C-alpha cells in the first residue's frame, strides 16, 4: 500500500520537474514548495523581493547550507534591489561569475541542488541560475596511501573542483579536456572524464563513455564504487583499473594518452586502461635516480616472488622434495618440526591466517588501542605459539617474510591480488608439491596473458609486444623514453 | 570467444623452441645413444642438412600463398578429398604423439619426483591445465611461452654449463662410435624434429607476416639443433656411452647428479621451469589437434572441443601397462611410421605449388 503511494509520489515529482516554468510567480512558488517539501525542509530558502527599477515581483531560491550567502547578499541581492534602470538586463545588474538561463522546473531544482541560486521573475517563463555553490571539504593534504620520498606530496581531495585544479596545475594545455558526465540520476554527482584531446584514442574514449552511459545506479557515492561498475572483469582477482590519490600520477598517465576519471566526493582518480605494470610501479621509481629507482623495482620484483612462493615452497619442499635441502638445514627443520603435531600445510595455513588477522585488525582498530595489536601479535603469535609447539619457529620466519614482502607492492588492489594468489600456491604445493605450484603458475599465466583492460592486453608491452618506452620491469633514462605506450593506441606515438 | 588468433614473432620463436627443445629432456636422446654410442650427438647435427631442405620447402610453399596456413595449403594443393585424408593423417599422428608423449612424461614425473602420488592424478592435472591453455588459445600459450622463455633458457644454460664442467672430456672419444655408416644411417632418422616444425606451419597465418614465419622457423630450427646437440654432448661427458644406454631419462639423471655450491640437489630448481615448458608444449599440441579436428569436420568453435580431447588423452594414455618400458617402444615405432609421410607431404606440397604458380604465370 505504502509502496504504491510512494510510486505515485515519485511519478508526480517527475511530472512536475518536466513542467516549463510558469509565468505566474505564485504557481512557481507552489511547485517549488511541493518539490522541496517546504516548510519541513529547513535549509531551502525562498527570498521574495521586488526588482529595483521595474518593481517586478521576483524571488530567489537557494539552499543556504551549500551556497555562499556572502555572494548572494553582495553580488545578487544588493545589485538587484538597488538597481534604478528598468531597461537593464539581469546579466548587467548582478555581478556573479557565471549566469545561465533555464526553462524547466527540473533544471531549476537541479541547479539549486548544486548550490546555485535561481532567480524567478513574475511574467517570465525562464529563470536565471547564478553560480553561488560553496561545498565544504578538506584542504589539500599529503598523500597518505601512496607515499614517496622525492616528488610532490599533495593528494586529491573530496572536492572535485580542487582535483580538477590540481590536474590543470600540472598540465597547462588547451587540449586537456574535462568532459562532464552524470551517472546516477538521484545522487546527481558530477563526474569528469579527463583526457588530452590530441593524444587519447577515440575508440577507447567512446568505450568509456558508453560504459558510463549504460550504468544507471540508484546512488553512486564515489570512485571506489564506480570502479566496480567500470571494471570489465569484476570477478577477477587482478585489478584492471588503477585507483590513485596522486595528481602527479594522474597527470603522468594523461600525458601518455590514458583516460582519468575524477568524481565529486572521491579523494582519488581512476585511470584506464592500464596494464599489470602500472600496479607494480610506484611514482618514486621515476623520481629517484635511475640506479636507485631500478634497484627499488628489482627489490619489488623479488618481494612479489617471495610473497607468492616462499610459503608454498616451504610446504612443497618439506613434504615432497626434502632431498633438495642441504642436510644440515634439513636436520634443523626436522628437529623443530618434531614437536609440532600438525602437517606443514596446516601449520602454514594457520600462521598465514593469523598474519592476515593481525593485518586486518591493525587496520580497523581505533588508534588509541593500536599498540595492543602489535604486542598481542608479536608475543602471542610469535613466541608463545612456538613455545606451545603449535607452530615451528621456521614457519614463523617463512610467514613473516612473505607477509612483510607483500607490502612492498603499494597499490592496494594488486597487494590483495598477490596475497590471495599465495593461498592457491600453498594449497597446490600441499597437494602436488612443486608440480602443483608449476600448474597453478601456468594457469595464472594463461589467465593473465588473456586478461584485458578496455581492450589493452594486461601484460603489454611485454607480451604481446608493442613499442613503448620499455618502462616495464625496469625503467630507462627519462631522456630515452621517447615513445608513448603503443598498446593504448595514442594518437601521437612519439613524445615531443 | 575469439576465433581469430594472432601471435607475435617473439612469442612464436619462444613457443617453437620450448615445444621442440624440450625433447632433449625425455628419452629421445637415448634412442640414438643405444644405436650410435659415442657419436649419438652427431645425429641431430647431421640430420640438420636434411631438415633444412625440408624446412626450405615448407617455407617457400607457405610464402607462395598469402593468408593460407598449412591446413589451407593442403586443401588447395591436394584438393578436397586427398587433402582431407592428408590432414586426417597429420591429425592422427599428432594425436597419437600427444597421447604417448603425455603418458611418457607423466610416467617420468611420477617415477622421478612423486613416487607416492597416483599417476592418474598427475596425468589428470596435467591435461586439465593443458586443456585450459588450449582453450585460452594459441595466443595465451605463446605469450606464456615468451613470459617464461628467459627463465627456461637461463636454467638450461646453467644446467648445461654445470654439467659440462662436471663431465669428462675423454668420454667423447672414440669420436665416431660405431663407425661412419651407422652414424649416417641413423642420422637420417633423426629428422623427426622436422615433424614438429611442420605442425608449426599451421600457425604461419597467425604471425604478422609470412616473412616473420620464415625468420621464426629458421631461428627455432637453429636454436633447437644446437640445444639438442649440446645437451647430448653433456650427457655423454657425464655418463660415457655404456652407462647412458641403461638410462631412461638422461636429463633428469644429469640434474640429479650435478650440484651447485652448497646445494647438493638442484634438480628441484630446474623442475618447475621444465614443468611449465611441458605444459606449454602439450597445450600447444592440444590446440593444434582441436584446430585440425575443427577444420576436418567444419567445426567453427573448435576450442569447445578441448575438454573432450583432454579427457580422451588421459583415458587413452593410462591404458599401457608398465609405461616405463612399453611407451618408448611404441614411440620409436610411431616415429618410423610418421617420418616418411610427413616428409613426402612437404615435398609434394612444394612440387604442386611450383606447378600451380607456374600455371598461373603462364595464364597471365
């Protein structure tokens, strides 16, 4: 019963919104009052006035919590009231930066919801919208999730206009386009598809536009949620869209011909299409000196291998290939495992689970009781578990090593991806030793090489080959990075 | 599903080298050591001349017809009916080879590394993963081959270097083993390597151009011959000709024999790379088999056949009892059975192509 009532109300609202602005000011007021549920709604303001000079009746509509009342007072009300000349246009009276003429009630409401102020005038079937929006938000902060030693520190904030500003600051180019799009009908959030017109591939761009047009979610809070909508393989372990909070990174990708999506309420940007390598790289690799940057890359590669393979290799070697270990080490492992009642596989899985628990708990715990987690984790899971013969000391080392290494990959999605593949390898190693690991590895490779991000092969330009600046596993001198990545098919391949 | 597949030159070369080069790790070398003793390593080298001629025929035939791979060529040159039979023959030969080879390798894995794991489980897992690769297509297999190519090569070079430094140079003598004539006679049989090069002809249209196919095939040919020769020399230097004749899988004995610094047993270091190579090889085989089958019976979405064929391979492969002893015999018989037809198909194709293009020229 209530449902039906709601539906009726909704469709009625929609009808109202489609109406043209009536010439009678009383009718307009009635519409507005109904749409905004006045006077229950407290921050929606209707300010009646007589226009100076012509003494026409008019009213201003705005939401005082999201608009700048100082602008409304100084630049709208004052000039409108004090005007003497009846022949003057409204555009010539008020002194706000942007004025738009609108014709329907729906548009008026939409503009008001964005923080703008609307002027309705008796006898006129159009109204004026003045930009007076003032949304509150954080100041520009330091990047907290993607830390660098050298290079810029600023990060995106929740206000999209600030983010646009940050990107424009880095690319002063008339071809840099911020194309507005609105995804969710109800939440009406602003979203910008950002690209450099003479670099970005039109086909990919159209694909992104189509994808955005296709989705029509009831609400869309922010980019983290949009990421799932935009992802072509939402079930995949491996991410295919890069989420970054660093404007310098976004600008770098824009200059290569990628597409960046910015959105209101999101202190980040989405970059697409991207490849596997984008997730492995950190901006610091470029900012540090060539040798050190590459050293860090090398370290990261090792860390990935350690994360994926150490625990699994331990299980495989102790269960199936014990002849491989040098005899002394084998004796040492055997001696510590002697008192432990569980098979190596269970032991490793228990410790991995414990490590993941500490990680997750450490993340969610309120900061005043944070240190407790460290003590509990280190003491109980490290020392006491060994003393109680639940796990052997070498397992603690193995798991700690692989857990620690996993955090060398900065990107949060790729970090999760790598940590979850580890589990597949451990189980396979427990069942089939190194044979199982090789099988899982081959399966993973078959999967990765066929994965695509908006038509771009995931492992490009490594395989299949494309010409690029060879910034894959290692980077070269920046002077030698003469090409944009060919696999994203930029309009201009050579950097100038 | 994407039916039009493409593969880059790098991926093609990596795939070819892994597919054919991995032969040195099974019992292929032993077949020659048994008959040729010390001079076995000359067999691939001497047969290289013959293979080069055949490969030249194959490449020049494919180059004459744009956008036609080996299967198309056979259909256009042999005609609808004889072509069908020729492809059926090639398909049957490859399918049998796949069954026997997978059985041999599974037996190898289970006897050398996993004596307690049931052979069926190993076999089944192997075919599941190869099937997954074949289902993803030759592009996926080729890219994977390229991705691990560097590691496989490094592992192989390391193993060969260590082996040669461990070995005795004197074991190479007497140089000609059983004498000149047997060497030449057996070398002619060593052209089996060509069989697989012929099947690579099916991939020729997936490469960017026929020129790439030409370049790739010659590189594969050169690398594989060198690789196998070097490996056989190193086996000989470790074991000498008498004891090597008693072995089944010399490569695996070799990597058990050698040691690297403080690591006494390094075989497990080489084992995973070898396994991935194996998966790539059989995955590619399986893809070629379903592709040919699809062409024979006009099945457009041939990749959907992969699961059926994978399972079929497992069930046919576990039939032989005492696989360690029976399979090599079956295989050597199969080799004798396939060598002459594959060679004659190549030569016939070349001759027919010559006539056909000449006829066209006259007409013009």
